[in-house]
């Protein structure tokens, strides 16, 4: 599945100006105030799919 970010990367959005790194900032209740937690690779990201059915129902006339 192609995510929006992958599509943007493929279109060259990260090339001009060239991006060397991306940092995401999140709060996390298990890390004490004043401390910084680091992790190599993905963290707290998700790709979700929603399938919706919308029906056009006629109005009921009374």
C-alpha cells in the first residue's frame, strides 16, 4: 500500500532542498519530564484503511 508520504517522496518532495533526516516529536507518559527517548526506525506510526458505504435513501413524505 502506498502511503501519502511515500508518494510525495517518489515525486521528489524531499530532493529540493535535500532532506537529510526527519524527526517526529511525541509525548510519552512513560518517559519522565526533562528526559528524551530515542529509537531507530519507525515509532508510533500507522497506516489505516477505512471502507465506507454511503447510500442515498429517498426522503419519506408524509
